C-alpha cells in the first residue's frame, strides 16, 4: 500500500501544470506592446523623449554629442564628416550622434535638442566637425533650426553692424544742394565751333553729289 500511495502522489505532481508559465508569456507580450507605443509616441512627439528616464540614464545633463568621438584614419580628422551614416538600410560603424539613436527626432518644436547644436554666446550653429553629425543630418538640422526660428521657438540672431555716420550727413558732397545752371552750355566742348575752312572745302569736294541732293531737297 505504501508503494501505491507514493506512485499516486508522483503522478499528481508530474501532471500539475505550472501557473507561472502563462504569467511570464503575458508579461512579455505587454512589454513589447508598451515599447511599440513608446516608439510611436516619440516618433510623433520627439520632444517627450528628452524628458524621459531613458534619455537621462543614457545622456544625463550633457549634450548628445559631448562624449562622441569620430572614427577616422590617422591622427588628423578630415575637414568634413561622412556624407551619411545609413546606406542601403544598414547603419555603418560608429554612426553620428543623431543617427545612432532612432528616438531623437529633428523637429522644429524639439527646442531642447536644437539648443544643443547652437552656441549660447554667439547664436551660431556648431560646425559638424565639432559635433560629429553627418552631412545629411547637418542639412536637416540647419533646415529645422531655420524653421524653428521662423515659428518663434528659437531667438533670431541679428549681427551687430557699425554704421558710418559720415554717409548719413548732409555735409557730404553727394547730398549737397545742386548748383544753379550756367548761362552758357554746361560743357565747353558742347559750344558751337566754326570749322576749319580747309577741312570744309575738302569735305565739300568729297561729298559734292550728296550735297546737291541735300540742297535740292531743301
């Protein structure tokens, strides 16, 4: 009887279906759905990604290009960055700060991200050799910054120009009063001058037939 009871207990334990298996599968599906919703939300509203915990853990309070180092041959870096980081749907090695993070969206309302690429003292956009951004993303970045400035999200930078006051005074010769006209012709060579008699005789002989026609017409 003892052996029969032990075998019955073993069968009951082996036939029991563990419950946590279904629970783990359900948790995995919900996490995938949550990540999909987060990516779609950041795609439509990329400025929310900069306020998320994921962004703070990855970048902290630094700019996205602060710890980036370009990958190039030799000790001297090229004067231009690469043309693009994504070619044929494949990301190259060591992509630029914008291409390496898909959740960073260049949008004219994403002011916090755009301010990281603008010098706070001069208002000039940093050169791509400083930030490491590829040329394709740099063109998009310049376009978005211009659009944000036009919409009023970024302050417009007006350069200071020193105007020479001498050009706006009435004492200048170009803006003085116009002189009164002279009694005679303005230019001396414009006055009537008697021709040389010898030249007149020579021209009359040369154009004698035409002079007859002119005299006849008169």
